């Protein structure tokens, strides 16, 4: 009888021990999961953008400051932090102004531009330019920069932007991917983009594309957020609210962010 009682107590003790160990393991697992969640939040890459005008912007991405298509003279950038990186998309005057580029660049600024832009530059600024052409990827200080083609599809517009001359860009850091379309239509290279967190997409006639084409392109690649920009055309500003309505109606999970790209009006 004593042997039976002793066996029962032993079994109970082992069972209690196992339960205690299981509880400890579960608590440790929960703590580990919470720590991983906190770590993920801690390394989330920040992105903030300040539109300057039309195609020109300053954005903080992670711990670096980017300028894209700086035009308008140094005065347009008063109060802005100095650029670590400058991206230029094309040779037209609303994207490239050599005097402005020279005025805002510091000796430490890295400049990325297509060959056609490089060929327009003179003097010392050329030594700071890394030429990047369509479909090429360059690395800079932990960032990946990929040049995406930008060009017109409509026969009557092909004169404005020929394939291979200018670049859109995908900039990536710590898993966050940001796309600037440059001057383009809803080309296959745009429609086939993957995993874009923030997309900046042009829409102005006759130079790029209609609101409807821009929306259709965005619906195809489904970025998390899309920002209409570069939307002043020959007849004034494109209807970005219509663009938003088309995207919202498609229900593809893309949020439309409308910013003020024309602080001085449409002219």
C-alpha cells in the first residue's frame, strides 16, 4: 500500500514539474515574441516628404536627406536640411537646372542621374555624379537605388520622353521601398513593380498620362500608399480627387495621399 501511495505522489510531482516547465516555457516564448515585436518597431524606417513644387521634393528616408529634381534656385530650399543624396530624373527644365543643382549640393552630396543628365552638366559638379541608367541598381550607404524606365506610350507623346533617356527610381532601405515615377505613362515596368510602400506618380497632359491611366497603373502594382505629383499640364492641374476616387473604388488596399505640390498656384 505504501508503495502505491509513494508511486502516486511521485507521478503527481512529475506532472506538476512538467506543467511548471511548460508554463515557464510559454512565458519565455511570450516574452521573446514581445521583444521581437518591440525590436521590429524600433527598426522601422521613417519617411517624411516636403514637396517643393511640381516634381521637386525633399525627403527624409531613414537617417538621410534626399532631394529629387532640384530646380527653382537655392531660395526654393531655404530652411531645408542639406542633401546627402540628390536624384535627377531627366533633362527637362522642370527636373534639371544645373545652377540650382550646383547651389544646393554640398561637396559631400552624392548625385545619381542618367547619362543624358550627366551630359548636360559642366565643371566640378560632374565629379559628384554617379551615372545610373535604366534597370541598373547602385548602392549608397545601406540604400539600394534602382533606375526604372520612364517613357511615353501614346504615339503623339513619344517625342516628349523616349525610352532609355530618363529614370524613375525605386529607393530601398531596411525593407521599405519608395518609387518615384519620373515623367512616364503606365508602362509595363511600372505596372510590374512589387512591394512598393510609397509611390509618387505623375499625371499631366500632354506630357505624361491621364488621371485614368495613372490610376490604372497604380491599381496594377498596388502600392501601400500613392502620392499624385507632377500634375500640372497645359490646361492647369489634373483632377487628383478623381484619381483618388478611382483608386478608392478599386478597393486594392492603396491609400491615396494628396499633398500641396503647387504652393504658388497652378501657373
